[in-house]
C-alpha cells in the first residue's frame, strides 16, 4: 500500500512538473535555477508545517523532513524573501542566459555607452566566440548562437556579425504580467487540491474536470462556447460573493466573530496534445 501511495505521489509530481518545466525551458530557466527555487520553497513550506504542528521548528528538524543540509537551510532562510532569483553560483544559470548576461554586463563586450556591442562571430579578442568561451561553461559558440537565434534574442548583422536584440530568452506572447497571472491561477488551483487532499469529504471544494478525444477542427467553436459559459459562471459567482462580502472589523474579535476567507472560482479549458501521450499518461497500474 505504501508503495502504491508513493507511486501516486510520483505521478502527481511528474504530471504537474511537465507543463511547468516546458514553460521554464522556453523562457530560459535552467534545472540548477529551478532546484534553488525548489529548495527555498521546501524550506519555507517545511518551516510552516513544523510551526503549525507545534513544537520547536529547528533547522535540524527541518533538515529531517526536507532532506536539505542544515548549513544550506540556514543560508536559505536568512535570505530575503521575494521573486527575484539570485543563483548561488553562475553555473546554475541557463548557459545561453549566461552568455546574454555577460554581453550586457561585461564592459569588454559593450559599447562606450554601456550597451551590448555588435560583435564579430569569430575572433581571438572581442567576438561572440570569445564571449561564449568566457560565459557558456565550455559549450561550442555556434551551439549557443543557434539557441539565441532560435529564441530571437540575437540577430545576425550581415554574414559575420551578430547583435543582441533583448536580454530575455523568452519567446511568444508572454509578458511579466501574464506570467504572474498564470502563477496566481495555478497557485490557487494547487492550493485547492492541497485542501481537498487534507480534508474530509464534506469539507472539500468542488473540482470538476473532463477531457475526451475530439476532432481538432472543433477547437475554435469549443473555445468560444466555453469562454461564454465561463464568463456567465464567473458573473454568477461574483454576485454571490458580493452578497456575502465580509466587512472588516464589523464582527469584532470576540466570541462569535466570523472567520474571513477569500473565496472564488476559476474556469479553464483543457486541451491535450495527443501526439505526446507521455505528457499526460495515467498513473502506473498496480498489481
């Protein structure tokens, strides 16, 4: 039974991480950066768990439940909390991102005004070849150049020079605001699932999902239909919540005071690419 439970947890991790890691790869977050983020979240979540469980939340106890070294825990917990990631070493960064950062930050590869200079691709001194050699960690410069061109972060000038277009590796229509909005929605969904996994049946929040194989030609109509129905449902829920809005301080803090919550709902459509079934394969079958 324990093996089956652990297998289900591994399935949960893989199913959640696959789309997340695809996003991170697309926008230039390396496995090393992600691990540092995971370690920081593990430390904070573990500390919260110990504090809620009662007793003394020491680094030793935290190391036991998280698997993170006590020395590393001390450094993680003493660091300022925030969304700006500072890697413990440059080797944690995406290799192409390292090269871009060097281009923008290293005076050897800048113009007099401080911007990234147009560089010859080859050369023994100030060139993209030398830039990649200094910052990529030994990756062949043409491999780095091909990746930066693929993401649109650099462009060739003529046949022998290259210029930086932007510092970010990100492609597509995403922006900082849309990424933060996606994080809010994904975080709320995971918090709901966490609540349900830790609560009795009568305390769980409704989560409904459906995905059936369909003809791809129906996607535009599906998108429009679900969008209209989602808007209508959200309007109904908003009206309900407005009618039950909590007024801060009205009930006081004594006996009988009402507990304040943030309640809401999210509607999202499911679209799976059946050409890659490993991305959403079901949990392994148990004997």
